[in-house]
C-alpha cells in the first residue's frame, strides 16, 4: 500500500490536465500503475464472480436428486436435464429417457413445455442478462487497468450501475428458481432433490457482485468529491485568466510608451 505522494489525480491519460486532489489517498501499486484499494478489490471480486457465473450458467446442476434414492430425475441446469429411465406422462410412446438432453433437442420436443414453464424461461432470461452485463463490466475494467480512466467519476459510476444491474438480474434468477424449483407440478418427487452446486455458484457470484457494487459506489463518491473540487479549481483558474491577460496588455502598452518616449 502506497500513499499518493503528490496531490495530482490524472484527468487525462497524458496527465497534462491541471486538476488537483485536495487530500492524499492510499493507493495500491502494481508495477508502474496505481489503483484505489476499493476499486482494486472490487475488480478482483467482479473477475472471480465472472468465473462463478460462467460455471453456474453452463453447469447442469441447479437441482440434483440424492444418488441413493433411485430417482428417475438426476439433475437439471438452465439448458439441459439428465434422467435415468424417465418416462413422462405426456409421451404417448412412454419412451424411457436415459442420459442428458439439451432442451431444444428433438428428444425433448414432447415435453419441452413441461420442463420449460414460463417461470423457468424467466430464470434463463435473468441469468443471461446477468452474465451479459457482468462481462460488459469486465471489458470496461480491462480498459481501465491500461489507462488512467479509472480515476474518473464519469467512468467509475456507470460501471457501478452496470454491476448493480448484473447483480439484480442474478438475484432475480436465484429468487424465481428458489421459489419454484421444488414445485411438484414441475419436478417429480421434489422431496428427493436438492439445490446443487450450479445454483450455489450463482449465489456466490451474486454476493461478490453485491460487495463489488458497494465498493464501487464508495469509490464513486470519493471521485465525485474530487471532481467537484477540481471543477471549482478550474473555474477559479479560468476566471483569473482574463485579469492576467489585461494586466499583461497594460504592462506591454506601458513599456511601448516608455520606449517611444
């Protein structure tokens, strides 16, 4: 942890903007780059959350049956389900299904409406948008690690909003699935099922994003205060320029008059 020795906070990548921080700030140094501790920790949390979100999004283990029960249903995720000799009552042929099946595969056409009710589609929708918003945030963070734009309020605050939106979408996906995941009309013998690691991974990712949102909000508050101070200094500096210009003109005129004299 380093203290930012000078009071300068770069407002542009080349650091030539005359803006000053009113108070000293603690910084994390990596190589030649400086980072606010809150921004740095939030970035790490968002990155780790992205890994958990991706695993939860792709993993077919949002719900899983206990192995010892011999349940025909084995496990299900957002995009596929696994069975063992499962026969669905809507299937006229009463074909036993064994293995894992993608929801849009031809084998699932007979009972796709059962396995994908409206609430489940809503879960897929929220999970998709949560993943998209989170990866947009990660892209912006990657850019900020290569430039000084991470010190700008108008950059950090939108990232805070995007992180919050991603977290809300994940929370809604978890909430809707948690309420309906053990519905007897959807899942056979739900008393033998349990929410599995994909669901808990999504919960961990949602929690990390919540902490990251709070840290980014605190960082945005600090940067906004710096922005307001810098703006006041700039206005004071710009208002003094006409006075200095008039003074220089008067001095030049006086010198010219004395030379002619």
